C-alpha cells in the first residue's frame, strides 16, 4: 500500500537564486531549514511485520513463530489484522475479532487510542507568551489531510499554538502507514519542527496537480508552503506582502485552494483572524496569492480583484473558515465565508460573512454578498459551514453561528432561516460555539446529515462546557433532524483530553475521511487546547457495502477538496460534501462516497461515472480530455466530448467579452465540433453550456 518516501539527506530547501524578478515570486529558499528543526519528542505506533519484500502470500511461510498471514498479505500477531480476517459477522479491533453491532441510530463511532499523535499537546499561549491571559485570539490548533509522498493515502499534519514552551508539542507531520481496519501513523522527525513561530493551522494543496501534495502552514504573521516533491522547498508567502501594508499583520487562520483567476493553476486565499479579541489587531482582510506559471506566487493587490462591487479583499472580519461550492449551478465556484461579526470593532460596518456568489465574466464584479437573513439576522458569528440536500427544500447552506446556527436555501437572497423549523439550531438563545461542520449520509438512509463540532471558549463559565458536545444531526423526515452525541459513540466533553483540570475538552475542527481505506468514516478532531482526537465508524451488522474513497484527478479547473460533486444513483441529486470550511484546518482532498457507484462532477462541469465494484477503494476518477482546440486558417476549431455539461455551447472572446458565432461541423472521433472566428486581439476564450460556465480561460 505504501510507496517509499525518501527524506532528503540535505537540509537545504532549494537551490533557487535569491535574485528577485520583475514579478514578485515567492519560490526560493526564504527560510533557513536548520533554524526550523527541533526534536519531535513523540513515540510512533507499534509496527506491523511485512514478512519478506513480497508479503506473506497465503501460506504464512514467511511469518515468524506465533504470527499469522492476513488476507491482506501481511504477518500479524493476535486474531486479526483487517476485518476480512474475521467472520462475516465480526470486525477487527485491536487485533481481536469482535461482533459487529446493530446501531440504534444507524451509525456508531468509537475512540481510537495509541496513535503516534496521542500525546500531541497544544496549549493556548498566555502570560508573557501573549499580551495577557485574556487574549483568546488563539482559537485552537488545526490539522490537515494531504498526500506528501504520492502513494495515494493521506498523511496528517497537526498544528500547535506553542511558542516554544516545553509543555507543548511542536507542529508535526505524521506519515500514514495504515492497513484497512488498522490505522497507523509514524512521526516524521524532519517535519516535527515548526515551533518558533508556532504553526497553528495546516491545509493541503496540490500546486501542480501531480498527486504529490504540498502543505500550507499558517500562524501569527506566518504563511508558508512546504513542498516535498521533487525536492524540499519552503515558500514564504507572507514575505510577499509589502512591509508597510496593514495586511502584513495577519493571524492566518483559514485557507482555500482554488483557481481564482481561471488560468488553470491553484491559487491560495488566506483568511486572517484577530490576534487579540480585545484589541482586534490591525488586519482582518483576506489575502490572495496567485500562482505563477513558474510555480512561485505573487501577492494580489486589491485593485486586481475588487472591481465594481468590492468584497473579496475589502471585507473586514475575523475569518474562521473558508469553503467553496457550486451554489447556483452557473459553473463558477461560490464561497462560504465564516466570519465572526461578534468580534468586529464597533467603528466598522458589519462584516459580510456568509455566501460570496461568484460573478460571471459578463459582470463588473468578482463576488457579491448574499445575506443569510433580514435586518439583525443578516449578520452572525459564523464559524463553520456545509452544503446539504434537505427534503423537500432542496440544497441548503448550514452555518454554525455564535447564538443560532443557520439553515438557509441560497437560491434567493435573504431567505428565512429554517434552522428552528428543521431543528438544527441546537441551543436557541445561548452561545453555542459550534465550530467545524461537515455533511454526509451518516446513517446511510439516503438523507443528508450533519456533524457539528462544538466547544466553549475560555471566557465561558465552567458549567457551560457540558452544553458544547459534538452533535450529529440526523435527517429523519421532511420536517426535522434529531440530535445525537454520546449515544452514537461521540467522545464526551471531559477534562481527559483537554489536559486542563479547570476546563473540559472544547472541539474546534472535525475532519472526515477514511484514513485506512476500510470503507468506514474516520474523524480527526482538533480543539481549543489539549490533544487531537481520532474516532472511527464501527462496522455494523448490516448488508451495506463499504463506503468508497474517490481520488478526483482534475484536468481543466483545479480544486483541492472543493468543487467535486457526487450524484446518488438512487435519487439523482448532487451532493457537495467537500464544501465546508474548518477552523485552522484543511478538509480531505478525496471524496468519500456512501454509494459503490454513481457519478462525479468535476469543477469544470464534466461528469464521469464511477464504480467501486463493492470495495472501499481508493479509486482514481480521472476527468477525460473533453475539450480540444485546433486551428484551421483563420478559424478556431472547438471539439467537445461526451463528458461535457448538458446545454447549448456558447463561446466568449476576452477581453472584449464578445459572444462568437458558432458554425457546426461534422463530428469526428466521438467529439462534437464547432468553428469560430476569433476577433483580432482576442487573448482567451471561455466556454458556457446554457448557464454553466467552464471556469477556465483558454489562451489562444
């Protein structure tokens, strides 16, 4: 399952020259790796025997005395290594074959202990480490799922708020060496070093789309990208911000990887948080970094983005989460922006957190705000978001909020909040502090559910902490959701994991994946302080096939963990479960399907069927080449394949914005073909199928 990952002997991050170019390009050796290294101080999990290089086969002849050859092809001690080593009505847990339960509410989780990161501790800096013990601008530590070594399983980064205190663990990367039903990580000492300054947030990305992921690291006045392939390189994005620009003071706490300028390359949007809730800090604006063809980055000035209706880089607020989804089916990714209105300085107008609807190329804007309600309900202390199907209301956006969680349809601006009607608001009138959110069909009954991570702040009274339990909201009918927590195995709010006798555990982000490809959900939780948690779905005694992990391979419009939709073969509805924004954490770049077969829609709009053959995957789902351009004298020939979105093709020339006249040609090689004459001066073409834009400028 694992491909070898070689740590480079040298600590030099890059041999790139320091000479600046005309275009600012952060791609060189901005930081000294020697200064970054420190002892991780963690203990890795116990290892599993491989037998010889070819595995143990089925005979077990290569296994040591007392070991058995698993059906997975590895030697192990105990009763089982993977679920299939047990009887059909059993599961493997901790090397034992246990009976599969029948969950009362359709799903059951259990806590996983003894991981390599079991003692990874992060505390809130206080006293001399921060301005005062009452400065709660450190909202917690984050985590990231990404594939650092290109072997298709997901490795794990866990952040830390520490500023060098010996009681804190440094931020660390834990390499995934799991086998199905046996999650297993090993700490990478070279990358367990981001201690000064503390790297509280982490987000995976894939700058080249080559399957070797990069890691975005964020902290107080620190934004970096760590490359792993083909050589180690540390890119300092923060150094691109002019030193006299107020935006250089950024407590970076949210990130989003997508193509903002539609050139086919991943760009990085950063959301800044307040360093000090009382003082607010000097920057609460978003930062956008554009990837250059060279692989480096440039800092995007406001005038390049905020034309007409300034929003993306002009809005001011403490950003706690950034997500993206196709909300109005025009092909352009819209943003779900979780900004905390409650901590806004009083001299500023209300921040526009909520939905940022992408403007079309024909409009004089880039994004326009859509409020989640009228009057005082137009604003909120948003912390996390998700998109789900709610019958009979259709697609809805769910935002966790300081005082009331929101559930709104997004086809009309100012839609009434339906959280109360649908019973998804949790504690009406009390500070809920719901943070991370994700959507999934948890109980696999065909309806979308939610899981909401909750956690009080240090300013809350101790008696409020038990109210902030992690909650699964299961969609039971057209009228309501039901709330469940410890009865489905979610870990309770106690002091055991907070490592603080005065305050219970306060969850922040919750990441959803299948870390070991056993066909069941794994949850990674981070917190205000204390330890990360891992919880996994318990295989149930039913006839349902395993969930299937899908690895999307984009061709035209890149999106890392956003923009990929799944269509159920049962109801034909699109699910956009990768849309959520998490606090200081990046969500999974892979799609987890509860169905063994279905259709994936890529960010470009291409639709591709997948079939997991009843297994858990991982299954690569590749976007085919469905757009081709060629020239015939003065005309451009456009060929469109079967994966295209439905609708009539239209072609727009830029920068003129002119609609070109199409001339139909005879099909060839299974492609529909059209001929257009591009006006002189045309730089790029954009395609649209009825309302659906292909969010890519194709350069002539």
